[in-house]
C-alpha cells in the first residue's frame, strides 16, 4: 500500500468555492490517518496560494469557515503545501505562510510517478 498522498489542485476554480472543500478536507483526513500528504497548487487553483484570496472564499454561503480556514486545518494536521513555479508568474509571490516550497513540473511528475504515491487531482 502507498504511504503518500499527492493532491494536485490545477483545475479547481476559486471562483466556484463549492469545489474547494473536498481537496482540503481529504488532505486533512489523510494526514490525520498518518499518511504523508503533499498538496500542490498550480494553474487556476494556484491563486489560493496568494495572501488574501482564500480568506475571502467560503465553500458554503453563510459559513463562518473560509477556504483559508480549511487550508490551515490541513496544514496543522501535517499537510505540506507547495506551489508550482509558473503559478508565481500568474498570481505573484506574496504567498500564504503555509506554502513550504516552490516546485517545478519535473518535481510534480516525479512524485506522481512514484510507486509509493497515490495521486488525486482536482
């Protein structure tokens, strides 16, 4: 059985916040189950790495918990957040403190192809 979960958020659109809860929730659960979990933000979803964006988004209208709160929960559970280099060209480099590293496409492919890793994409 694989011991690492790699979640790549590339197609998830921050303008549709109802799409954003599941990846962060699943990452949190996997980390709580003591799996190694990395979540990479890239493409359109990379905007969530920018300070001030996720704080203004809510998965459900009327909820007191922002998308950033989901991200902080995941980080506190042990999820490692990374952002893909081209994302910085799109959204800038004023990143939330939960981002631990900037990685390139070769890193993403290498991790996804590892036999000990299960990859989810959103």
